[in-house]
């Protein structure tokens, strides 16, 4: 698999993962919890400046892109932002982010909630 195809596949899978928590919050939906802790000692690149595309459907929320870590390549790759339908009315997306803690950069997962907050 070429590097560009591998990066595209990762981005597609991770973008889809943003909406997976939404399905778990639906009434009657089955849910599963998995925690993957990612920590690295390499600072993530600066967030790129890009034009947010227009909203495709009223009521969707923009989930910004973020840097993810590829353990096979030992490098960051960009996961693009996407417009998504929130799991229910009134919730907002708090984006994931990298933070320096205890001598490493740790990724803090994004989440849906009543307010945006870190």
C-alpha cells in the first residue's frame, strides 16, 4: 500500500470514528467503550490554516481536523475536519488536542457535550 493510500485510509477511518460516539449516545443503541492512550515525545506540528467548507445541511456541526500519530511511521498525519450530524439536539463538539504532561505529549480525545470545554 502506498504512503498516500495508507494516509487516506487512516484519515477516512479516523474521520468516521468521530461519528461513532454519536451512535453510542442514541437511545437504545448498543455501546462499547475502548480507551487507547497515545503518548509521544515529539511535539505535534502547528495546526494548518484552511478554509472551512460551507455547511452542507442545517443543524450539522463542524468537527475540526487534528494531528494523529502513526505508530508504523513514527510521525504525525493530518486528519481533516468534517461536518457531522450531532448525536442529539443541543450538544456541541469539543475537539481532541495534544497536551504536554509528565514529559510526553498526550492526545486528549474529542467528545460531545452540553458545552465546549477542555
